[in-house]
């Protein structure tokens, strides 16, 4: 929330930390309160519920991004909650702001607790609702991961008092009741099984206030249990609570000993398509426009002429042989007719693949889009496939997933009619589901296809009755098994797959895959025509990753366009996500600068992705702040740790409502401690390098861990981002050296494969070609060698005690025998 007032002389913009309507806890007796304003002479005050008042004073901290000033005052805590009222003066008149912030002292240490409710369906029970007795709706507010659309789960800020009917799949809560330790985080995880699914909702008609488990049987004639578990942690680290809840669920489900692992990077002589720069036709050809041989040739020609080293290529929706009008009235009711390409492709299936592979010699993998039920509206009822696979009709019902935001079925996501009485799917019976998929994938593989994107998966949860639920399980299990056998292990992107099985069930928990992670689309599409879609896409991906990165899943942030739709804003996220990096540029519309910040040559001369293998995760200390509000105020922030360099990246995205105001933040010492977490080096000094604005701030880990010392004020204009590299200084002879990784890449720290330090040298193993950067305290005595040979470097003074040093690493044929560039920085 921001205050903005205009008078005849000037406009006054101001925001606060903590913000209005925000509740924070105070671990110390004195609590620092900050304000950011657009004027250095701003007069800003705060009054407390204790009757005290204080004036904010301008403090001197680096202003990065420009135009704003930092103010600070202190509040003395008296052992009870304190409310803060903010005010400021403009043109001599005092303006009192509506609302208040609350500071709650941490008096004594509460106890961590675990909670659980086990629900068992009796043999003939198809569904059951149970109130969760240990969730008091008056005590908690926070983030709920709910399913507002048929195929996507998204975070929403909620109070349990006003919890709606959307199904919730995870809760991360903070206390409203001041008798609960204010440092507490309460995470609640509804854990589905292979026999039943569960999500949480508020009360329905006639039910008393509370949170309810909605349980549905998915396997007939079996003991069916689900588990709703909670972990209350008082450590102030929200992720202790999250980990505790998920680990408790694993204990109940019996998967504590299931080790998660990634699919092989190389299978059957082919590199995984998800480890290469990818391309997808969806936005490039145009949403809902069917691909043709001619359109594919134009795309391939454009990529070739721009020398974009695409390694994998997805032919998205529209390529299949479909018919409409068979499974219900209307042109939208389209079903699959055969395994082949549609007539309008004007070339055969094999020729379609050849257009791509012969036109782009860098492409090793070509994939195709499909739906879990073959097409949006399943198989056309009069298709020859119906008789061959003994297909039968299945009814769908909106009652299977109550609360979805639509008048029945979500026609935007499924291209279906809304009247469920007309909605019939023709599908192979569960005993033939695997064979259907095995034959379909084999037909594709014979044409040259090596992987698949399987879409609309969670819509199978609308299949009615226990029979429909069993069919949904059989479709997924058969599809995944057949894909592993035909294409190779782990070569499916699981898309539109947000439902109980993946988010908090047997797939997500590793039961269905014996622990092998599957590539999982983490959010809805990146560029939909919705308000705030770009910043929300970043927000949803980061928040969803809190859950999905702890599952047997590889989060995929979706495709993006390098030259449209807030290109760099999205590109940065992909660099800090473990899933595929997919372009979807229109022909002749490519930004090579953006693309090359994501890729680099290795010592073999091939291009590979330069990205983090640890997904970016929101800073735990900032998880409750209002980063999506209007006016100036905090940005979206997330961190990613790089173990080979003992360093982290803090990524910030401007995120104010409507992109009408810049984001403004005060970077605190506690943020750096939060960013580095348990990896922080005791007593170490860190370089904080702002890669976009080319600025340096330093941080010394000498203060108490609870200190909140302001390090910088940061302003991000709408649509912009910043990446701060937090790298430790190492003592090398008489100077200090911090390694920044490759400067021209978003995730430049990913280039560092190994770091070794001795008294007089810093030795690095570097994976990629590019400009390697260091911050040094004195470059006059510096020596750098590359692969044992003397290297040249460039120095740029940043201050009297800090210099930016850069050295160029270049590919040559002589490097083929080595996996790395070896770089030695020494001070003789």
C-alpha cells in the first residue's frame, strides 16, 4: 500500500516497511521501521498504540535505480503487540494514512507441533466430507494454493474465516491470534493416496464454520485412506514448517524412504530434450492456428537464418487428425479421429518431422502435443479407433471438482461446451489404456518423434464416479509407462496437470514413478489476456515452486517469447528454474541478446543452457509482504543457491498493480542472511553485485543474525528486473577476491563447476565460454591464468577499495579434451 498526494508544488509518494495492514513479529527489544519517499525533505511520522510517536530521519544508503530516499526510525517494544499509524506532511498539512501496521513481540519460545487427521472411506463410500478439528478459522491467515480453474492451482491470500469453496491443496499460514507465537508458520498438507483423493474447502450450505476435507474414492473395493497433516513451526523460517508438513505426509503415505531422482540426461543415444534450448509452435504460429508444412518451413528458416541453436522442437496443438460434432453439438466438440497428422498439414507425418530436422541441424529431438484423453474432447465417437480399442463412453460431472470458476466446464481451457449433459468422452477401457498409448506413441516414433507434451491432464478428474476415477488413473499410468518404453525415460512434459495426484498425491509424492521426477508445468500460460498476467505468472511460478520443488516433480515455467510479451522479465525466471527453456517466437521476431543470456558454448563447442539447477524460491522473510499492491512498494523477490561457488542470486521483479508504479525496496542485511541461509560463511564479507545496474554493495556477516541493517534502496521501473549476485570474498595473498561467474548471463553463477582456495590463489573450473567477472580489492598485483597460460584482463574501478575485473574465455578446438576452462586468480 502506498500513499500519494499531489499539491500545486509537488507530488509526495511514500511507502513503509512494515506496510499498512501487515503484521510482523519483533525478535528484538527495538524494532526498526523504514519509509521510502520520492523527496529527501519528506516529513514522515509514526504514532503507536502505546501513545508514543517518532519522526523518520533520512539515512544515507546507496540508492540503486534512482529517484527515492530511505528514512528510518525505531520503535521500543514493551512486551505486547503495538500498532503503527503513519502520517506525513505536504504543503504544511498533515496527512494521516488509513489503516495500520502491527508489530507483535516474540515473548518466549512456543513449541513446534504436528497435527493429523486420517480419513478412511468404508467399502461402499464413494465420497466423504470431514471437518478438520485442529484448524481454528479465527486463528490463521495466509497463502492457500487453490484450484480456481479446471487445470491450474494458484496461490491466493486468504483468511480462514472467509475461506471459499475453491479446493485448496496446500496452506501456509501466519497467526491472527496474538496468543500464538508470532514467529509461527502453520503449513497444512492434504495428502491423497492411490485409492482416494482429497482437497480442502470452506463450509458448504448447512455446514458449520471450519475447514473441510473433501475425499473422493478413486479405486473400487479397496481400503481408501487420505491424510490431512499440519506442521506448526516457531522458528520464523517458513520453510521449516513446509518441509515438516510434507515430510509428515510422506510418513503417513509410506514414502519417507523414496529417494527422488532426475530422469537420465542421455537415453538410447539421445540427449534429454529438456536439457537443450527448446522451441514450441504454440505462440509462434498463433494460438488456435493449426500448423502446416508451409508455416513450419517459415519458422525453421527464421531460426536457421538467426543462428539460434535450437536442440528440441515441439509441434503444439493443431497437428492431429480431428473431427468435430461427434461427442456433442458444436464446432468446439472436437475429438481425435486417427493417429496421423491432419489433412491441412499438406505433408506426411514423417515429412513434417523432416522439415524441422533437415532445416535445423542442431535439432536432436522433435516432440508433439497431445491431451491425456487424446484430444480436448477425447476420441470422436465414430473414429475407427473406437472399435479397435473397444472404447466406451464416459460421463463427466462438475460435482467431481466443486468450486471451479465457470458455468460448468471451463470452455477456455478445454474448448468444450458448457452443458454437461452433452459432454461424453470416448476412451479406451482401463485395461486397454496402456496399449492405446503404446500404439499411439509408436506411430509417432516411427515418424521421428522423440518426446511428448501431454496436456489437459487434470481435466480427467471430471470423469464421473469411481469408474471414471479409475479410468483417469489408468490413462495417466498407461500413458507414462508407454512413453518411457517408446521415447525413453522421462521424456514427457506433464501440462495442465494441477490436481490431487500431482500436487499432493501419488504422482507428486513419487509413488507412481518410484521416485523419478517428472517434468511438470508449474503454472498457467505466460501471456494470456488477463490483467497483471506477466507479474502474476512470475508470482504463481515462484509460490507454486514452494510446494512442487519438494515433490517428485521438475517445475517447468512455460515457454516465452524473446522479442515480445515482457521478454526479459520472463527469460530471467527460466534461467532460475530446473525445467525446459522453450522459445515461442514468431518468424523473424527474435532478440538474440536475450536468447544468448540463456545459453553458451561448452568446451566441446556445443551450446548448452546456462541455468540454475536449484529453483528460485521466495525469500522466507519477505513471503508475507504485499508485493502485488498498487503504487510504489516492494517487488517480487526470490533466491537461488549455487553450491559450486558458495554463492547465491537474489532475483527481483517489478510487480506493482497494473505496472503503473515502480517497485521500491530496502535491501536489509537480514535479507542477505535469508538468501544464503545455512550456507552463509561465518564472519565472511560478501560482494553484492547488481548485474543490471552495474553497482556494488558489500555485506559483512559480523552482526547478529536478527539484525536488519539497511544496505541499499532499490528502485525497479515497471517491466524490469534485477539480479543481485551475493558472492563471498576469499583471501588471496594480500587481496580479497569475489567470483561473480559469467557477467553476460542471467544465471552466470551456473558457469562455475568448482571453487578451490589456497593462501595465494583462487582456482575455478568454468563450464562455459563468456566474460568471467571478479570483484577485487586491488587489481595492481593480480595475475590470472587460463588453462595454465597467462591471461589478460580488464579492470574497472568501482570505488577506492573495489575493482571489477573481467576476463574473456573463448572456445577453441584445443579444448575438446577438457570439460572445463581452468582459471587461476593469484596474488604473487
